[in-house]
C-alpha cells in the first residue's frame, strides 16, 4: 500500500553556524568588558562636563540629541509646550477683578471625572446682577482626578475657565496640595500673563449688552 502522506523533502536552510567562543578565564571574569564600559562612561562624562563649563552644551529642544547631554535640566530648562496644550486650569476675571463664572454648573456637569465642585451663591439685594446670574461661593478642582480632557472649557458659556496656562501640575507630597480652590485658580495667569479672557463678554448695563436680563427680554 502506497504511503498516503509521503514525507516532504527538507527545505533549504539559510542558517549560519555560529563559531563557539572559547571561555577563557579572562572572558569569564568580564574584566575587559567592565573596563570598556567604564571607559565609555568616562568619555561621555568628560565631554559633557567640558561642554557645560565652556557653554557649548547643545540645546536639547532645538538641536540634535545624537551626542552630548540629551536630558532637560528641569525646572531650569523646560520644553516649550504647543499652543493647544491643555495645562492647569484658571478662572478668568472681569475688569473689576471678580470671576467671570456665573455658577451655571455646566463645567461640573460635563466633567467625566467629576473633579469640579461649585457652590453657587446669589448676589445681594439691589445688585443689578441679582436674579440674572449667580456667582461661585466655592469653586474647587481636584487636579488628581482631572483627566485634562478640556470638556469644562468647551462647556463653559462665559469663557470663565480656561486651560491655556501652559503649565502642568507640579509634583507635591500631599493630596491636599492638588486641591485648587477659587482663589488659587484666580491667581493663575495665562501664557500672556493676564487673568482676563480674550473673548469679551458684555455685562448688563454695558453699551454692547444685548439687553437680556431679569427685567428685559428679547
């Protein structure tokens, strides 16, 4: 009976035999390789030290990283962030220094991490903004829970919260230090150093206000 499954001939191999290296006492002691490694480390150390002392160190941001020191000496050196980088939050201010936030809770509602807490308050009797808008008595952001998605910025109708600071949270040794209150958020500035917003918002009574408040409608 013929073999129904004949054995296939062996395929040609491209394997290259590796020459066996004789393990001499010098090779097994690793002394030559240790000396070579120390020599490479010392050459880099001496070259980098010379560049730092003579001011010839390449800029790791704008120059090649092939040779020399390839690390940033943070915080003395900082890599520039792009303009659309979502950094630390800040609350923008009006011309009188008060926050532009109207405590509508849109940002805290849109936040997927639920890291924003707002306690809304009413303006006192006689204030033209009473009944028209509110203000945040408390505005707290837990930067540890924040995922920096930018949804709060997109949801805010008053451009009261922004992430254009160009800064990232600094390392702390306590969780309490990552809780940013209203005063802390008001103290953070944008890239241009201002606390106001680039989008003007006309207040009730201003010439450019559309005339919608608690006493007037469309």
